[in-house]
């Protein structure tokens, strides 16, 4: 018999293999996440520019991963990169009108899909599931940080 941890891992992989974004015809999760974060950061501070490090810190991913995603978004015409007016050494990222439209449509389709998925659980179970997922994310994040720290420490001791 499999442990609950193995079952969780197996089910998570099954969900990932369904490739829901492709089935819904929406942008891939990394692209939607980066665009959504640009939008959020801009909403929080409308007069501030958004750059790679802001996005990287907010999403807890490497700057290189953000840069790769931004390159794909730029190639699709969903963002523009501009020289920061306040500090010409920095490049800021701006969502284009097409990017805004694509993000809103992707978010709408995903929200509709999730409403259908969770409809059978009811509001109370859905809220509980959401809370547990947030706690799991925080735990995964802490563990990942510990692993990174351990690797760095081991690298320095060699």
C-alpha cells in the first residue's frame, strides 16, 4: 500500500499531465504567472516601474527563469521592455494591450474551469482545500530554501 505522500505525489502528477491550460486554449502557467505579477506589482505602485528582480522576488523564482518567460512574452507581443526613465541602467517591463487582453481571457477561462471542478465540493470544502494548499506551498517553499542553503553550504566546504 502506498503512503499518503506517494498518493499525493501521484495525484499531483496526474493533474499536471492533464495539461489543462492547453486544453482550455490559454497561456502556459509560467507566462500567466509572470503577466499576472506584472499587473499586480503595477497596481500596487502605479508610478513605479517593474523589472525582472521585482517579478523574481514576488514569484520566488530565479531571475533567469523570469527572463526566459519575458522573452517568450515579448516574442508574442504580450509585453514590451523599456529603459527605466529614473535609472537608464534598468529595463522595465510593461504589459501591452494584447498582453492585457490575453491575460484577462486566460484568467477568465481558468476561473470558469475551476468553478466547475470545485462545484461538487461545495464552498466550505473548497475553502478548506485552498487553505491547505497555501499551507503546503509555504512548507514546500521553506523546504526548498533549506535544500538550497544546504547545497550552498556544501559547495563552500569543498
